[in-house]
C-alpha cells in the first residue's frame, strides 16, 4: 500500500498545523442541549502537518514551513514532527495560541470540523522567503489554504522562480482564491465541494466534475486531480481524463483521508514522476487510513 521504496525528496510542505480534539458522537446536540459522547481523542493534525506526516511515513524527506504557538500544543506538534523525521528548522514559535481543530465524528464516520487557525494565521510571505535555501533543495512544494492567501501566493511565486513544481490543495475552500492566480500550479487537488466553489459550476456527476476541472486547465493549471471520497479520484489533463477508483473498505473515520491522499501522491510522484501511478497509490493509502480512528494516527508507515 502507498509509496514503497527508498527515501525520496525532499518535499517542502508550506502550511498549517493543528492539534485535533476529536469527539466521537451519537449525534450533534441541539441548541441549549447537552449530549454525552462515547469517546474522545487528541492528536496532531492540520492539513499541512497531516500531508507532511503522511509523506514522511512513506519515505519522503520533508521540510516543514509553519508557525506554532507558545503553548503546550506547540510542544506536542514539535515533538510529533521530530518523531516523524520532519525537518523543523522553519517551524517558527509565535506569541499566540497554536491552531486547534475540534472534530465531531458520527456513527456513520461522517465528520464535522471547526478550525481555529491561531499561529497559522501569522505565517507570512517573509517566512517563506526566509526558507528559500531549504525550499530550493526540494522537488515539490505542497500547499493548502489554512494559512493566509498572500503566503500561499508567495510560495507559488517562489516555486515558479525556482522551477519547482507546486501542488495546491485548495482546502478549506475559500471564495477569495482567484482562478487567475492558479497558472503557476502544476497539480491542483480539490474535492468536489472545493471544485464547485472555485469554479462556480455544478459538480452533480462526473461529467459536471470534468467540465469544471477543464475550466481550471484553461486557467493554466497543468493537472487537476479531483478527489471523490470512496469513488476514488478523477484526473483531468490536457490529453483527457481518467477515473481511478478507490479500493472498497469499511470506513470507521474519514478524518484526514484527503491529506493522506496528498502526502502519498506527493511521495509517489517525486519517486516515479508517474501521475497515474501516484493517484493509484494515493487512493489506496487514503482508503486504508479510513479503516482506523484518528487523523495522523490512522496513517500507515511504509
């Protein structure tokens, strides 16, 4: 499963980190109601950190560029990065709270998530520029939207200047992300709802998804990979499209599955430069992750 093989990279992940506060619930309480939940777990998360950890566990050398707070959550995050062999030279301490994510998982494994960005909101374009020497060694830059958009744009510009491919996961979806700004993106990896918000087009079926993805190709994105949950992923590119189905599994907790896909895709692509093979590896790795509870705790090691 995943991207087996010798250590690869490095990969730069410029993005967020969170501490996940996961409540497993029978149902969400109504207004003014208190409901007992059967289980609670705390773990390390955040889209950037999730993707970095998945890639590192599958054999990538990972450079992480992010900000943590000045609290106990920061200590947990730094220890977690070190335990996973992630380069923390550009993980910056900040006089702020760390990012946290309360997560609620129901008996059907559906999740609802709140994010409090905390120090993640303070990651700046200057932080990205300061990491230039480390990023310049990398073979891929991985980005998400849990940090300021101006910082994401700075990282995209740096990738273009250095000739390093850029993968952008436009999550969480933001109406402020302009399609015109995506021309320097090599791999755009949205889910269906993110694709819908980004393009303003319906995504009711695969044909709708394809048409919306083609708008992004016309904007200058090289490859659009739309993750479809249990159905797999639709790869839309200049030469056509390919639906890559996911293995069928019994889902327990889908939290972080999209990040598992991206971390595995990044590792596999850097290793092989084969996009279809990287998507297959990513869908298999993500499918395996949903069979266990938790976010990073559900990510297998190579």
